[in-house]
C-alpha cells in the first residue's frame, strides 16, 4: 500500500492464546488508469488478512466505503470465531460503535 490514509493499531487474541498486534490500514482511493469510471482502494488487516484485493467502486467514495466495510468485516469475523479485538490498552475495542458502517440496512432506513 503506497499511501495509507487510515492506520489503526489494535491487538487481537485467539481464544486461550496470547495477544498479538494487528494493523488495519486503508489506502487513498485511486482511479484505475485503464478505466476512468472505476476507482479502487487498498485495504489490509495484517496479519489476519494481509493479502486482500483492492476494493473497487464507481467513484472514490464507493471504493473507500467498500474497503472500510471489508476491514470491519474481517474484525467482526475474527470476533465471531471466538477471538477478541482489543484497543492498545488491552480493553475490548468497541466495534459496535461503528454501527452505521456495519448495519447498512439500518443506515439506509434513515435516508
């Protein structure tokens, strides 16, 4: 990823295991040169899923939205499998606080 615009350093813990650092990073959206109607945005959640494909959309905002959603989905999936996502101080990271991104049906109902 050449130009991250968001980097979030957290901790993860596998059930019964030690804590380890994870880094969520989202790149600056970029226009696909071969198709100016398509934008892409890099995303990683290292080391949980370091090799994610860039997310694509019809404009920069949609590509950024898709990358953000994927990163949060990785965190939620890890937690759903019994893992913990922690803030750097060791407290549980409040993924639910990002409800407007994760619960799109609820968001769309407000429009």
